[in-house]
C-alpha cells in the first residue's frame, strides 16, 4: 500500500511556520510580569521598546534572507554577476545601526534616571539584612525614629513580610552579614546585590514607589549556600493608613511582655558559633520561670526557641553578634522539650529537660 505523501505546500508551511511558532512562544515566555512600581514601569517600557525594535530588525533581516533565497535561487552552476562594493549600501547599513543604538541609549538613560532617582525625604526607610539563609527587615535608621529598634526576622518555616505604603518612596539599605545575596522582587522588575561591604564602604541602596496595593513575592537571587532556595520573603503594599495600623500591630506583637522571673531565678548560659550551639542539652527547674543568657559570638543571625513537639512554647529575639541577650522564659511543666535556632533549625537544636 503506497504511503500518503505530504503536499509540497504543506511541507513548506511547516518549515517556515513551525520555527516562527516556536519563536513566538519563547518570546511570550520572556515577557516580564506586570510592573507594580513607578521604577518598574520605566523598566517595562524600555524592555518593550528594545523587544519591539529587535522584532523589527529580526523580521527585516530574516525577510531579506528568505527573499534572496527564493528570488535569486538557481538550478545551474552559473555564477551570478559579481559586485565589488557599493558605497550607498555600506553607508545605509552603517547609519541604521548607529541610529538604533542612539535611540536605545536615549531611552535607556531616561529609564536609568527614573530607577536611580533618590528622594530627599523618603516615606519609609528599611534596613534589609541578608544572612544565611533568611532576611531581617529593620524599620527606621535614624536614632530619633521611634521605629528604630523594630525588626522582623524570617525563618525557613515563616518567611518575613515587609510592609510598605503605596504612593510613597520606600528606601532600602541592603546589608549582608556573611556572603553575597541578592534582593529580587519580580513584580518590581528589580534585582540588586546585597554585599558584605567592609567599613567604611556604604551598602547598596534601593528606592521604589509601589503604585498598586497587594502582596508581592520576593527571594534571594544569588546562590548563597545550601539554604538558598528557602530564602524567600514577601512585600505587602497598602495605603498609608492601613500601613500605619499594620506597623503598630506588628510592633505590639514583637514587643509583647514575657513572663517575669524572680531575682534569684535560674540562669542557664548557652552560646552560638560556627552555626552550632555550645551544648545540645539543657536542664531547668520545672514550674518556675527561668533566664537563658544567650551569647551569639558571630555575625550570623540566631535565636533560641523552645518547642513541645510542633507547638512553639517560647521564641527569643533573633539577632546577630557578637552580642549577648537574656531571655526570660515562662515556666515549663516537668518533661522533655526541644530547643532550636529558628533560623537554622536543622543544624542547631538540642534537648531541654525541666525537672
């Protein structure tokens, strides 16, 4: 039985149409997400201009190639008329790329001016501390700012949320306590390295103005170690009144009073260095509040938290060192519990026995 032959016209259509379809699909995948800041809109516009001009150039070049293939094809071995230079054509193909580059340079400088602009008085200043493998968002950098001591530190199980107002400049001061990280929010069309600059070098700064309320996911975009994939966060953008209420509620939750301990309460000491606790077993008196004197000997962020199974009983402040903090811990019933660093739960943990 003879095989059915595909018509020549269909084969030609497949040869030409299939590559164009693949290119169109790939181009659609390369379109960036919807911009949600003033700076992102400038970047998005520049991206579309470059993409549009690239498409025009591609179609023009490929069109001329395809035209030449069909228009000047021959079935014999005769050589076509040989040309040795054409001044007009050479001038044209020199002027066109030059004009394109100059146009793109102008649009790029305009977009860069918007992205790099800095406000004299930003609405909010947040210090972003990146560390292996999470983030700390510290509100206020002025000693006279009442929010200066308020910070939100995330864990792998509970990434941090950065609250910001919409319609106002938000300035981020990007610091790292260990290796190079990268602050990346896809909907803001921005990615800036978080570098552990030595003093007196100034850290990188980033400023943006969110135009639409919503919650936007972010992550570290620089491979920084084994926990890199869990180094995520989110940015919650909201109107100023809602932001003020959010910040007040977050501060109250962060500064909730702990249990009081008697002057002669038991004090147990523990330290952290090289992402490890100095001991993996602690003993405390049952039924009495006690104090954990925790010394963090390194710049990496750590804390001490206590769990009964999966239930959190106590979580201390997360901080970088060298620094010592005294935690006042509520009384524990007699039994065995787990203590850990919430920032590095798989590497830093142990058993605490109340008896």
